[in-house]
């Protein structure tokens, strides 16, 4: 009897899958040294290390940071625009259809030399021992470039590095544990894959294309100071933070102080990179962007103290610094472009 097509394909792929040693990977300079925000968000940190793993310089891709806005209850969850990645690095990202088995679809793409970006449960990621591993179930994105189904091993980019998981964690990531078997209506996660479709730009061509993207993104920047808008909403948000306590505070600070501060720290690094490439950008602009990064951290600590003491601290002096730094970053930068 002829086996079903999906069974035959799966068998062929598994026969081709050969384990290989875990890649040697050192974190990019953006994830080392003196940083205010050591981690930012899972998507940006992943792409920094993924591009670095491809032998590319991720600093060229941070022009988009000038578009961050205040969204009412959070700052924009900043992410590399996929069209920027393709223009600068020849790296194309497509959605991957998962039509029978997540494990088999990941295997098929990694055998082609592609990296698969999957939203997984952080409960099964051993590199998060200090936070969610075997404690909580956060959604997070990993970049898988190596899978060994027979040995139940998985090599993946996540946060600020490259890691290996195996055994029960492997089965958890692919939802093969017994507790998942009775959930017939369990949805597949959203999955993308990255592939090189043309050579990456280098040298002067890379710097010039990056500067062109900066001009494009500056035309999309917020027309009003987003920190001023946040300030207007903050008193009511502070009431909620004080009422709901520490667990909610961590969620609030991640989506506001961290996203704001980390975004502008990367903008500062990007402007410094452009200066090294020969573009005449006053260092004061990068310094002001970095001030937003540091003052966002100051404000986070202020709120921790306010919660501990039950004080209604509106952080007015922090907002003064942040608003002023934004006005010394974005308008002067836009004036250089237009």
C-alpha cells in the first residue's frame, strides 16, 4: 500500500537530516559593553544576532527607530521593517505555511539553509532561566537554523545570543508533550522564514542606502512630541500601576520605559555608526537620543520607589528631561535630511 504523500515527504526529510555541531557565536557588539538597556524586545534582539550570524552588520538597519510613537497605552513595539532588511542585506522574509507539522516544516526550511522565525512558549527556552524558563508561558520569537529530530536537539537565536535546547524542551517547543495531544483545536503559531535572495550591500553602498532609508523614515516620524503625549496620559496610568501592583508594573515598564529607552539607545548607536561612515551628524544629536535612553531607566527606578512607598510620583522632572531630549534629537535630525 502506498503511504500518504505527507508521510512519504516527512520520511524523506528525516532521512536527509544530519546533526551538525552547534554554531560558534559571539554576541554582536550592540549586545556587549556599556549599555543602558541590555535587552530590548525579542524581535529586535533576535535580528541583531541573526544578521550578525549571517556575517552582516545590523547597525545599518536602525534608521526606522525615528518613527517610534506613543500609541496611547504603549510606545511602538519597534521592529526592523522587512523591506529594509531586503534592501540592505538581500535577506527576504516570508510567511511560512504550517499545514501538518511545525517540526517538519522547520526541518524542510533549515535543510535549505534558511532560518525559521517561530513564536514559541518561553517556558521551554533554557536560556531564560533567570526569567520564564519552567515558570511562566510568555510568547517570544526564536530563529531556528538547526534541527535534529532524531536527537531532539534545536539550535536557535533568541534575545542576545545563540542557544541549544533538547529533550523535553524540544518536545515542548513543538508541542509534542502528552498534555498537547488532547487539544485538537490548538492553533499553529505564526511562522516566518528568512532566506538570502541576493548579496548584501557592503561599504559605501550599504552606508548610502542606510542614509536614504533614514530620510524616508524621517518623513514618517511623529508630527508631535510623543513624550508630551505620554505625559498627558501618565497620571491616569500611574493610578492603574499603583492599584495593580508589581506584576502589572513589569508589563507597563516593558511596554513604555523599555521600548522608549531601548529604541533611542539604538538610534544613538546608529547615528554614531553613520558618523563613522563619513556622514556629518553633530554628536549632540546622538547624545540627546542617548539621554532619552538613560532617563527612561531613571524613570523606571523612580516608579519602583514610588510603588514601594505608595507615593503618587508624577515624575515631572523626568518628563522635562525626556521631552527636551526628544526636541534636541528629532527636529535637528530632520533638518539635516530635508
